[in-house]
C-alpha cells in the first residue's frame, strides 16, 4: 500500500510579505519505512517568523531556503502510527520538524518522544518548546536579571514576547512591552506588564520608551529590530544586556532600513548585545527549562498565550495573518 502525505509547498517566492497565493497544497507519495524510521500522524502544527527568511532564494539565516514545489518544514506534534525503530512505538507522542503537512516520516532520531501522561502536547509548540525556550534563554541566560531591574520586550503580544513578559514578572522585574494597538496594549497589561507602548500610535518610539522607563532599561529582548532596537539603545543604562532573538521588521527586506541612530551607545554604555539560537547554543539547558516552566504553569504564575485555528487548509491564511500582525501569542493549528 502506497502511503501519501498532503503537504504545503512554496509555489512562488514573496518579494515582501507572504500571501496565501504563494503557497500550494500537494499530495506526495511516501517511500516504505526504512530501518530505524517512523511515520507520524500530525496533531498540531505551528507557523513562525523565521519561515519568512527561508522563503528567500538565498540562504539568509541558519536554515536553508525552502525548495519551490517541495514540502515545507516546521515544528509539529504528532502520534506515531508506524515504526521500524526500537526507540519509538505506535501511539507515542513526538515533537519534530516535519510540519505543515498531515503526516511526517523520517529517522527516529529526528523525533523527540514526549512524556505520556504529561502536559498537553500543544504546550511543546509554545511554552515548553522553542517559543518558551527562546524567551527563557534570552532573559535568563543572556539577560542575567536581578530583581527590580527594568526589562523592555519588543513584540510583546507575539509568541516569544508574551512569554518573556510573564517570565520577567516571575523573576521580579519591572516589565515594559511594545505592541501595535490599544487592544494588544491591554493584553500586555493583563499578562503583567507594568507599561505598554503602542508603536503604531503617533509619536517617537524613543519618547514613548523614555516616558515608560524614565531611568532607562537594563535588559532588552528584541523580536523586532529596526526602530525598536534603536529606541532600546537610546534608553539603555550602563552595562545593559540585549538579547536578540529575531528581527521581524527586516525579514521582508533585502537589507535593514536606515533606522539606527544610537549604535554609539553600545560603546558609551558598555552594552552587551548578543544574538542567539537556543536550540543550537543552549540545548543542554532544555530539560531544566521545561521543569521550571511547567512549575510556573501549574502554579498559575504563567499562562501560555496562543491562538488556535483548525485544519490543514488554514495554513496559508495563518502565514499571511502572522506577518500582518493578526495573531496574539503562539499561532497553533489543530488537525
């Protein structure tokens, strides 16, 4: 019996923001399972900002570009339905990167078995997965927070940003978040932020941050880049720590726009600026992080923020909406 998979493909490379018409759903025949391989029925999918970099023809990041007409990859949670591997059995829940399709197939080493019983599986695509770990590494490992310090988080209503805000409050920080629009600003305050900046309203972002943090900021978690990064530099206190996890403002541009005016403050304020890839450079701390995050969730200190949509067919619209700012928290797709 020939096994088939329906998978989303990139049909054309977007010049700026990705739209639904850039994607096509195709059916692919899967080969018989090799020794040591498994086949998984996907239960949960997600989309994220880093996908935009892979839509370009050139390698602009740490992952290769998507091939036109071939299945796109992404994080997913699934259930093993067939196994030729000793380490995984039928019925096991796994997290993997054969996403944006209904079935994933590959070597067992590419699939991480999840505890069962345990946390709800979708948490591993959000608070207990790359989203939560990105925020945690940036804030805890790079930011080195001390109670009472001031944290600024750009993209505060997004997946990583909303997580960083809540972790910051759990660690005793004064937290400022930025988001677009009054509704998202209210959401940031509900998450615990002490102040929320509406970057879409009129006025200078530097002035808005100065009003929210008149004594400056000690830690900056950057998900946006551009004007947000420049404003953070302008308000940085001596020996501030900047953790750069993403720069979505420039993902649809061939080069970053000319918005940087305060780079000299890296020197004068002795700022530590570090970009990072948590699953490349900090993988040894993942277990401890998951234990800590799960304890916060169980205690009610942390609430995963996510938006759930249903069905494989909604993937292109979810990607378009993600880059148009149409999600709060982590975008999840339930199959």
